[in-house]
C-alpha cells in the first residue's frame, strides 16, 4: 500500500476504534449495549405485529422505523449518560457525582425525546392559553420535557399537545411493548398505558388512536 492508502485507513479506523471504546469501555456500558439491542429487536417485532398490511406503504414505513428505532441512543453523549444512569457503579446518594450523573441523563433524555417522533413529548411545547393548537386540559406538568426556556419559567406555562400521526402512535406503542419485554419479559402495553397514560399529555385524537391500536392488537 502507498502512503495515501495508509493515511485513509488510519483516518477511517481511528474513529471506529474510538467509538467502539466508548460503547464497551465499562461493564455498565457493555450491559447497556446488550439491553439496547434487545429492546430494539423487540420493538421491531412489535412493529411487525401492529403493521396493517392492506396499507402496505405505511407498514413498510413502520418496519423501517422499527429498524432505526432509538438509533440516536448510540451517539456517544447520550449513550454514556444512559449507561451510567442505569448501569453505572453506585455513588454516594445526594453527592456531587450522583447529581452530575442525573443532570447528564436528564439532558440526554430530553434531547432524545424531542428528536424522536415516537415520544409523546415530541408533539408538545410550552405555550399560552391563546395558542391556536388543540389544547387538552391546560395545565402545567411537574416535568415539562418540551420547552425552550429554563424550568423555572416553564412551570408558569401550560404544556400544549398536538395530534400524533398514526405511524408514530404505532411506533410509540411498539416501544412500550418492547421496553416491557426487555425489562421484565412481559408484553403489556395496555397495562403500561393504564399506569402511565395519565402522566402523558395527549390530545383526544391521539388518545383515540392509542385505544384503537391497543384494542386491535393487544386485547
């Protein structure tokens, strides 16, 4: 090989090696890597279950969403924050390290949920009562995930939700089912919705779509 070919190999190989080091540096990060792949596989299976094949274009889109589901969690910043929060070594409760770990995790989670359309908070924003969007039970949630201001300001304003498209409602339910199966081996999005739905901000249209999918595929 000539010099330019050697340089090209180094340019390509070094970032790959560094990225793999980020993924597998600690036992917690290796454990999180296994969990994430297991979760993704289960979500893809649920997308296949929910797919309505008479609408083949939407079904192919849903399967594609199942394939790329949560790909952003493999980016180093979010990956490390999630791994340390769930699988990191124990630290002193209330200590500086724990606070920094929680802060990094919350920042990563907020960025993930606002970037990924299968999360309900992607379809929310902090607004005013005069907003022209459909508003469902105006109130301020304890933890506004959708905001362009700091938390102290966000608490003064209502969290406004917009209708979720069918395709992302389906991926969201597949995510619930896949997470339950990966964590405790149970596929129970109905139970998840019954327990957690009151903490999520949905329009009546989105609620109807959720109920329709759950009744068709999980009851």
